[in-house]
C-alpha cells in the first residue's frame, strides 16, 4: 500500500485511528500497511461479514493484497475468520477481532503498570535532591527513556553517584555513563563494583610502576 493510497483512504473517512493505537501499533508486531487494514476492520465493528471484494473496493486495493493482509493478521493472532450461524439459520463467514482486543488489553495494562511504577519510583526525587533543583520536562523524559530501556533504578543511582562524585550535575553526563556501561556489558550494581575494582587496580599498578621509576638509582646504572 503506497502513501497516496493511504492518504486517499483517510480522506474518504473509511478509517478513524485512535491516537493511542497509532503510537502503539509497532507493539503489535505489524507494519503500517497491516495496521491501516486492521484499523479498517476495527471501524467495521466487532464481527463484520468477511467480504474481500468490499474490502478491496473500500480501500482501493486488489483482492490479492486484501488476502495477504488477512493471512498476515491471522497468522499473528490478531484476527480470525469464523463461520457463524445467523439468526435466520444461514451460515456466513465473519472477521473476528477478539485476538486484537486481547492484545490491546495487554498493552493498555502494561502501560498502566509502567505509569504506576514510575509514580512509585523515587529516582526522580533523588536526582532532584542531588542536583539541588527541580528537574524539567525534558529531563523527566530522559529518565523515562532509561526506565523504558530496562535500565534498573539501582544502576541509574550508581551512575548518579558517579556523576556527583565527579562534580557534574546534569543528565547528559549520567546518560553518557549509562551508555558506556551498556557498551561494556554493565547491567547490575555488582557489575559496576567489579568495573571500579578493575579500574582502581589499573590505577594502583600504574602508581607502583611510577614509584619504581622514581626509586631507581639512575646514577648507579652502568
């Protein structure tokens, strides 16, 4: 589905896309074209008649494209095609969106849980306390990005501790620390401690070498 077709579909009013779903569609493991087709089915209602020709006409697509979307969304567990007996006793095929609704419910619950965890988090207050000021909106988004990347609060606290020790009070510096730790495979507080031990050992070894050089009696050398 090219961009011009997508624009035409939206202009014709065939599809209404909730902002939340537009922001989260990648979490459904589908691409934009598949998402647009899914939203078309979503707008038709919970159980719509399976009519590939109508779908193709509404979306200005061919039947092959429609069947490809149907197959992909079915394989991903978002829709199913079921044969239903109507009140008149007739059998008809319907598109069932129960899989999509179930996955959407899980996404909503995960989002709520994430927000609740952030509310309970003391990392924001701790950073403000160490910085001696209120952090801004952009800084809050940076912290949120760390948490969403599964960087633990304990690891963020260790990076904060290192930044404060070095007299630097900004999140860019902390972000750089977390980035370097990530490259080195540092994921836990224990990893940080091990890294510091190695760094201190190198420093001690260097000082020992320097002292050996200073203690050498250069005048006795032949």
